[in-house]
């Protein structure tokens, strides 16, 4: 096989079974490939539209036996209308400053991540993430990646960082790779704010979608994604609208 063929047709691999982080008593397997070669941006775009997610220089998607609970979802930007609850979240955070930073890890970001993980996900798979692990998560990228930072107003030169989202820009949308926030800010609904902000950013960029990763029916930690409808979900027959959940 020539080098050109390897770039055009990447090799895919399957992981060994691991306990499922979303549904108790089940095991997950993933299919993955490396985002390398001469055209990693084009490859990432193609795979994202096929339901893959990015982690560093790897694109992956679930490949579980006898289970299709993980469904890739994306917000339809032009059809999204913020609910009354969402408008209240935006009003509570009108003072929050947002800005784009390069894909370069900072001590400030890592300190915020550690606080977030220790408080909200102490038993999760990322609980033992080190400073070097965080650097790799942010900086090991061959695609268009930025960090969206959220800060409180402050008269000093450095306003306090209260949230951050590692975000890829795709041909057809923004992909929220990973986001975290200050768990002490209990009244701001920062997780919701960051998704709303990305929807508006995509709208301003003329991009039709915001990719939210996988929705897992029956998983409480993933149920929040259905609030940002209308969503498109990737089924075997292709992308189609996900029915809104019952009130």
C-alpha cells in the first residue's frame, strides 16, 4: 500500500472491552483511527459527520456488541430558539466575558479543571488527569482547535477564569470536545451557558451545527443534551431529527 493510499484510507482499530461509563453492567468497545497524514483536517471533518469524536490525535466512535445506545447528536443552529429557562441563564451571565485562546494549556486552566474533576467527577475516568495529561489533551491536535474561555469581570488585568471549552471548528459546525467550569459557581448554570454560547458562535460564523458528542438514552449525565433541541441524531439511515423528549 502506498503512502497516498494510507492517507486516503486510514487504518481503523478496535479497543478491548472496558466497563461502560454510562450504563451500569455493560461493556464498551471503540473503533478508532489516527488523525495523521497530509490532510488531518479533512479526515476529521469526514469522520465527525460519520459520528466520530476527537481525543488528541485520535478519532473514535463506539463499536459495542448488541448495544447502540450511544447516539451522536448535533444542534440545528438555525432552528434553535432559547427557552425561557435558557434566556434566564443568559441574563444571569450577561457579565461573563468570553474570548478565544490558542490550543495551549495554561496553569490557570488546569487548576480549574482539577477543581471541576475533584468536585463533579471524582470517580470518573479522568479523575487522575495530570498536568501533562491536560497539556496533551489540549495541544496534541492536528486540526483547527481553540480554547473558549469564560471569565468574570474584574478590574485587574486578569479576570478570574470560571469556564473553558476545548472546541474544534469543522466545515459544518463547532465541535465541543471537552468543557469544564468552576463548581463553586452554583447559580450561573455554566455548563448550559457554554453550550448556548457555542450555538451563538456557530450562528455568527454561518455554521449550521454544534456537535455535542453522544446522547445516551438512560444515562442521567447525558440527558441534558436533549434540552438543546431541535437536535439531529445519527442513525443507521443517516442524520435525522431526534424527537423531543416528553415534558
